[in-house]
């Protein structure tokens, strides 16, 4: 397995996936994660994309639910 360049550089980061909820705080798939922030995660997913769905969309009023993201194809990270 290749070494992580962020680990080698001692930069704050996480190897888990950040799950962003519409009506709750974000959570990480790594139980040891202490930094639930987008900047510290390489992988970020919307809770509606998680297999089995998410309960936060079930409890939200229908008119308050976010619009689904319809963009497809390659995306570029700018920064």
C-alpha cells in the first residue's frame, strides 16, 4: 500500500468519507475522526447518495428538501 503524502507531511486530514447531511451535523465513516470538516476529507458524499438512504430526508418537510444534484460526468476541483 502506498504511503499517504498528507500523513508524511503531518497535515490534519482523515482517510474516511465525510457524509454531509441536510438537517444534521456531518459525520465521518472513520470512527476515529475528530475533524468532521470538508477541508480535512478527500472523499465527501451527500447523505442521499448513501446506500439505503438517510433518515434526515425522511424527517424533513417536503418543501424544505434540497434539490437533487443533476450534474454528471467528470468534475474539477478548483483551489
